[in-house]
């Protein structure tokens, strides 16, 4: 797939387009499944100001949005973090989650255990490698799914009541990471209703009603409900790339 994601922010005086390729590698590959480039334009005249590494921006901004959702939706005493998947997004989520939150235990599971072991040995902090998704999830307070799964790998029967789940993978309308039991027994938050109802198999195929967009919670329009079992379905928005790219450009410009 080739995706084109244009956006303009008047508040940030930024105009960008992200070009992102997405290839489903049937075998583990050294090449990332997602690769991206962000073009930053001058909104006043359309001239190109910068070409940025969109893969880094995508990884960082996606994890940052998950962290915002987690801050709002996770249970009050969250001690165990579980990450399902060991790719680029697993690293970016681990980095920001361990920086912002204090978890007593971090667990990881991946379809190929070797990648989970590599992840655990390369990050700064103790990580428990689990032999099954169920083992990793059981008792976890915060769960992050960042897999290439096309069928559910997370069962509602395993999830602790009151846990918070950030569902980041399964970005196609016929792909799933979460089963119907989990979707139907959770309060569903999304980054974009429009995107979730056309792109997310977890939302479309389960038929679950969206409770709120994350922005509605941030603006106080809808409550966060951290006492409930919550799912945040993240698909990513072009405006996130725009704001992030402008931030990077401004910092770079200040240093030059």
C-alpha cells in the first residue's frame, strides 16, 4: 500500500504531506513493514522547506498518542505493562511508557520468540519475555498491541477487569487484534470516528459503538472512565505528523 496523508494546521503554521508505504512481510524481514517520509511546506507560498524521516516521526507520535490515552484511561494503580509485538512500535511505546509511567513489571510477547528476546536484551530496563500472549496479558493493567496480526491475538477472557488496552495494529477493515468478547466488554475510544468506522476491523467487525474520540476527552466533552475496561483504537492522523514535523523543524532551525 502507498498512503498519502496531507494536513494543514493554522495554529502551528504548518503544511505537510506524509508518504507512507506499507508492506506485509510474510517472513520476518530486516525491512520495516511501514516506511515514511514527511514533506514540510511553507503555507504562505507552497515552497518545500524540509524533507523529514517519517518513519521516526510515525513511531514517536503514535506512541505519544497512546501515552496520552493511557494517562487518561489507565487504572489508578497500574503496575504491570504488557506489550504484544516486538517491532518498531514496540520500542517507541516502551520508551515513552517507561519514561512517563512507573510500572513494576514489563512483559512482552511476540509471534517469533527470538524477536521478543532481542527486544528484552536491547532496551534499558528489565522485561519479562512470555511464551504466550495469554501469559503476557494475564493480570496486566495496561496492554499495548502492536502486531501484524490479521486475526485476534488478544482474548477478552484473559484481560483483567479495569485494564486499559492501546490497540495500534490491525489497520485494515478486515484485520483484527482484539476478539469480540474484549471489544463488547470494553468502553471504546478512538482517535478518529471517521477513520475507525472505515479502516479498523476491530471496530467494524465487532459492531461495537464508539464512546468517544480521544480529543473529546481532552476537551472535557466526554468522561475518561478509567475505572472501566477501556480500549483506545489508534489508527493515526495526518495532523499528528504535521505537528510533530513542525516541532522537529523548529528545533532544528533554532540550532542552526
